C-alpha cells in the first residue's frame, strides 16, 4: 500500500475533509466549508524525518508514516497508560521499536495526546487501521464542533 493510496482512501471515504501540505507532511483535515483556518487533523502522512522527529527513521528508502489521533480512552485500552509529554526534541518513554514496519504503535512524539501510527502498512494491517482512522475522523468532527462553537 502506498502513501497516495492512503490519502485517496481518506479523501473518498470521509465527508468535509481537505488535503493540506505543510511542515514536510501531508495532512487530512476535517473542515466543512473551510470554517476554520486549517480545520482539525484526521490523519497525517509523513515521508521524511523532521528536526524534532527522527525516531521512526523516515529517511529510509520508501518508508512513510501514517499517524492519527485516537481518544485517550481508546489509546489506553490498547497500549495502557498515556505517557508523559516528552521535552522538546525527545520522544515518549515507551518500550516500542518506533522503526518497526507494518505495526500499529504509539507515536514517538505525540503519544501523550493519544496519537498512534503505522509505518508502511500492508493491506491486512491497513484494514485494522481503517477502524482507527474512522475514530480519528469522528473525534476530529467533535473537536471541530467545539472549536467552531467558540468562534461563532
């Protein structure tokens, strides 16, 4: 499965999402009618290391990362406790190999917010991940509603 296939899946399956390129990654945002400046993240696809995010070793040939935000209750149900927020430039203190391909694991930097990811998912793992993407989409809709109500 390619990163473009992941993006195409999200754009075709979810209403009111937009694709944005920023900070060296592509992001799918929930943003009906462009009401918020950027919208709310549903999913990101990152294909290279960033200054403060090298734990997944994305600079390996052909490696990309799909990241999503889950509700903290879901994250804890899968992985146990939410880790503490790491200091700038560091990663969360969790016992995972953040370079593992085709495995759903906590995000090395944003797990403290309930984010998870998979590097280069196979079709089988992507089927499992689709359920999590759906939750991320529904969660983004909730956050959008709260932010939009504050602005109106």
